[in-house]
């Protein structure tokens, strides 16, 4: 793992660059033959593709198709054993720990226990990438924390313990932490699958709104294909470690695309008027 | 994992065992017949000592193998075995205590050992029930129980005079036999337990699926688990009663069964005892051969630990699923309070403890409170306070950096490393002064810490691996300690005192030195406050937030290691205070890293002073070892935790 450059100027420089608005949508992700295998078994076969900043990418596919691995490679939680991944024009290993966290935030499938931490404390941790271990918390840091809490409708909970919250509220607290991190990419690994349909939709709508408001790029592993079609700008389908489909939500909601992925019993109710296309089980 | 050609591997081990037995027999016969010049005596010796010893190694190895296989199955924990769960140490403490306090009870050694082992099992399982017997927590608690029981046993032995050191030799795992009775007794128990296992085979297979599934299939999982654990505890206790603590055989046996390609879980239950029997006879043969060739009398248990420590280290990269992140959040909830008043209250308690330790005491004419002796007690109390604060600091750092509230400074192996360094100095230079002893301890602690860091570095400083590697290293080094103590030499007696936590004569220079180290390390920890807030969230979240986890963990391990080394130098290995002080601070509602740290340091200082005061007062005019009281406090704490856990539900 590369050392954090830790130069005092680096946080300020990045901030400056972003405010100048030259590179509004941030850098793209580029995979160049990136693959990953575990115990001699390929989990992800050499993928080459680009993910454009500022768009919401939904990652779908059956269990064991390599979705989570794909996401963890982007998040630098795993290192590819073949090929390379770049963010903008820099290979991922070239980023320092904090510099990378300023670009990419990752939310795992299971959020860890927080041992009595309040919502505000948790969200404030998102600023670590900016102020580091020793830097003082600036007015800008505090403003980012307040804004994130507000944006996620958590003002009433700010002083409550995260462990006390309901599943949906807790998930929102973690998303607020990622917002406070002000990274240009959000990576979500089935962040909503433990929630009921209504809360799932709330969270995903919030994320979709963020891509539009802030030009944040999102890659989200989603289990529910209908939910993915509802919010995503683009859908990537993985199967057996291969990218088998990539395109608009409208294009994925076709029986000939979904049947190879989820089995012959899956069918699609075509879109009709205000109703979107719906995948269902026969 | 590719299976070895199992037949040839087994045959090779059998061949080595037989060869060792033959060589040992020849050497023994040689020694005996030149001394006595009497072949008849030699024949008696072979029948009454040599053969029973071989048989005992086989039977005890099988018993340990079966016990571990059962424990590993029922707890779904690849590291469970009598030694790592503290069962053997519990049995040992019970037997040592019974020998000293209630010799009549020793007519039934197995029963006494069972009581001790069962108490240890109850303690470990109850303390980890709320974490649903998460393997890593079970092992950490087992290690603490084990350390405590060992310190307790050492204290009892010390308190009853040096003629009892033989007890410690036995505790090191000694297979010497003078007849067939113990072997036959253990063999009978093994056969009975084997029959019990056969009856439980089918339900056990169901249990591998998981609790909910087994219950759904109509299995009374609680009862089954209890029965199987009781069976395993009985086997472990009976073995400990006959031959003392022999660690790691139980760990290695099921593993070897897997390595030679026994796939089915039932097959492994059969293969594990066989592997255990072969392994222990192999180790014992090697120990005897060493004895014949060099005259060194190494306890077999120390030798198996010498093999077992590296074995765990080799396994570290393969160990997975020791923690269960998905089941913890609800169980680990603890409320918070404003830090100011809590810290103030803790400070008041500390001041009161200091005042008590300085003024209150017992004299020939009973209790008295006066300030007359305060002057010369001040150095002692100052040393204890500084060392206790260091232990509290180390405990907080270790628990936060591993994200595991059951971790303690002992898991770094630094304390035992210091002991091993002391042992090396005492063996090399029997007349070493205090300065040389301190230098040896320091060198041992530093070397251990760097060995741990160097090892874990290859695996990216993951919290689990850090803990497991630390435990393995600790076990390895404590076997060295046990071996030296078991020699019964003056060096061994000194070490025994150190293990039990007997305070080295305190001086002003030591007190100020320790306080200076405390003053130097505290700012370093404070600089890491943000890291200490983030690291408990785990590797994934910490990295996503931009923390350079490997480097940060390495730095924090160094700080905690230095704190542990400094406190170990002055007050010995204080097993429980490093675990309890951070817990206490946390359960008083101190949640933010710095408040938690300050609370743990205050609590650590107060607990250490209180333990020392009790150790001086309770058996006045005799001074009991400090470690014994730390152990009593620790055991009591775990028990209370259990009671509260039971009330609160899982």
C-alpha cells in the first residue's frame, strides 16, 4: 500500500482545483484488462471499460458474478492481479491514502458497529481525508458535515447514537459520512439490500439526486433489477466474471437480456404509459 | 489444499515414533545397566516406566485430539483446544490449589481438575456468549483465563514455599510414569468419551449447518452443545490431571487430519485422536532423546508449545472467518455520558486509592491509618500509578486498533517476551543484577515486538492476524519460560516470582523512569486520536475514509508495545488490568477516543494500586504476589460481565 504523501498543501490544492470548476465532473475510471482470481479460480475476467464521471452506474448480476469484487477493485480494497485500473490518468496505486479517499468513497455491504458514536461524530469522520490526523477542523470541514447531515435528513438525529437508529436511518448516516467526504465517486456495495422497498427507494433517489446536483459518479451494486432500472443512468450486467451487457436501463429490461442472467423464469412486462418496464418471475 | 499421500505420511510418523522409542530404549538401558549392572532391574524399568510412558503419550495425545476435535466442531472455531480455551490452565490451578489447601481432595485428581477446567470453560463461554462465541473473542478470552490461572497457580506455589516447585514442573506437561495405573485410568476415560462421541456423531453433523438450521431440523442445539463441551472438558481435565498442560497437540491433530485428506467431518473426529496420539508420542520421544543426549529435562508440554507456536504462525495466512462482522452491531451497544464528570469521578477515585495506599496499613497491633510511612511508600505508589496508567493506555490502544474489545496488551506477546529475555539473562548469568535483568527484559520485549511487526507486515496488518500472531508468539515464548522454571534452579524460582507478578523492589529511579516513559508516550497517543476513532470501524471503512491503515497500525503497535514493555519491567505481566481498565472506562460511558484513553489510564492506575495494596494487606505480614490480585480482580470482572450479559440477553 503506498504511503500517504501527507504534504500539508495537498488537501488545499485539491480543494482549490475542484472549486475552480475546470474539471467539474471529476476523473473517469478506466479499467485496462483488470482481472482478479482467488485460489486459482477467476472471479473477474480481464475487463477493459470506462466509467464516466457524473453518472449513476448500476451493477447487476446473479450471485457470484463478481459484482462485489469489481466494486472492491475500484475502491482499492482489493488489488487486481492482472491489468490495471486508472482514475483519470493516474493508476490507482499511485494515489496516497487520503488523496484517494478524496476521490473515491466506498460503502461496504455491512456497515460496522460504531460503539456509541453519535451521528454527527460519524459524519465528521468523513472529513479525515481532508484534514488528516493532525490538521485542525476548519470552518469548511464543519460546513461540509452540517450540509451532509441536512442533505440526508438527519438533523433531528445528529446527537443520537448511530447504534440506536433504525436500519434505514443508519444507512443514511453512513451515506451522510460519504457525502461529507466530498469525494467525486461513491461506490455502494448492496448498501440498500437490508432495507424494505420504501427505504431502498428513498436512499437510491437520494443518491440519484446527488449525481445530478454535484456531478458525483456512482457505481452501485444492486440486487433488484427493477430498482436498478428505475434510478440508473447506465446498467452493467456481470455474469461469471464477464461483462455481459452494458447499456441504458430501457435496453436491459428485455427478456433476451435478463433470461441468461437470472434464469428462464424471468420475464419482462413492457413499459406502458407512465409504468416503467418491470421484470418479474413467471 | 492438496492432500499429502496420506498413507506414507502416517507410516513415516509411525516409523519415526518407533525409531525414537528404540533409540531411547537403548540409551536408557545403557545408562541403567552401567549404573546398576543389573539386567533384571532394567527389565522392570522397561515394563514399569518406559512402556507406560509410551502408552501414556499415545493415550493422552488421543484424548487431547478428540477433545479438540469436539471443541472445534461444536464452537465452529478452528483454534479451539484445551490450552487455547484455558481449560488446561483452569485444571492446573484447581489441582495446585487443592494440593495446598485441601490435600484430601487430591484423592480424586480428575474430579478436581474437572472442576477447574469446567470453571474456565464457563467463564470463557459466558463472557463471549453475547458475541455469539465469535472464534477470535473466544480465543482471546481463553488466553486471558489461561494467563490468569497460570499466574494464580504460580502465586499459590510461591506462597507455599519452594518445595512446591515440583508442582510447576508437572504443570509444564511431564509424561514420566512409574506404573500402568494412570495410563489405564486415562484410557478408560478415553474409551468412554469415544462411545459418547459415537452417540453424538449424527447430531454433530447437523450442527455444522449452523444453529438455526439444526434447530429447524429438530435438534436441541443448546443441550447437545453443552453435553459435547462437557465431554471435551472432561477429556481435557483428565489429561491435565495425569500429565499436566500439553498445548497445541489438540490444535495440530485435527489440522493434520485435514492435511492428510480426511474430508468428512465424521472421519476427522476419528482421525484427530489418532493424529494426536502419534504427535504426542513423537514429541515425547524427541524430548526423551534430548534428555538422554544433553541431560536437559524439558517438560513435554513446553516442547509441544515450541512446535505449536510456529504452527499457528504458519496457519495465519489461511485463517479466515474468525470474526463475524454482521452479527455484532446490536450486541455491542453501550451508552455514553459526558466525559468531564466521569473523568473527574475517576480522578477522585484514584486520589482516594493513592491516599489509602500511602496511609492505611496493618501492623503487629492491627490496622492503622497514619501518614508516618507515606514517604517511603511514595516511590512504590508512584511506580504502580505510572505502570498502571501505561497498562491502561496500552489496553485502550490495542482494543481500538484491532476493533476488538476482548483484546488486551498481552496479545502483543510483549510481556512474555520480556519474561523470556529475563530468563535468557538469568540462565546465561546467574548472578545478574537488577540492571542486567532490566536490560534483558527490555531486549526480549523489543525483539518480540519487532518479530510480531515483521511477521504481520507481510499480511497488511489486518487486525485478526495481528491478534492470532501475537497469541502464537506469546504461547511460544511462555513455553521457553516454563522450560526454565521447570529446571527448578534459582533462576527458575526468580522467574516464577516474575510470572506471578511479584513486584521488583521499587525505587525512586524506577518510579521516575516509568513516569517519564508515560509522559513521553501520552502525546504520541493523543496525536493518533483520529486514527483511534476510525480504526474500530474496521479495515474497509478505515481505508475508505483515507486512513493509511498499515502504517497507522504499525505505529500504534509500537506505542502500545513500548507502554507494555515499560510496565512489565516494573510490575511484571499484569494480565487483566490492560483488559479491564479500557472496559471500565467504556462502560462508564467514555466513548470518544481521548476520553476513553484518559479514563482507562486513571482506572488502570487505581486498579494497580488497589491490587498491590490488597496483596500487601490480606495475608499480612506476608506479601502476596501482585499478579494474584490482578488475576482475582480479572476473574471477578469476567464473572460480573457474565452475569450482566446473561441478564441483558444475547
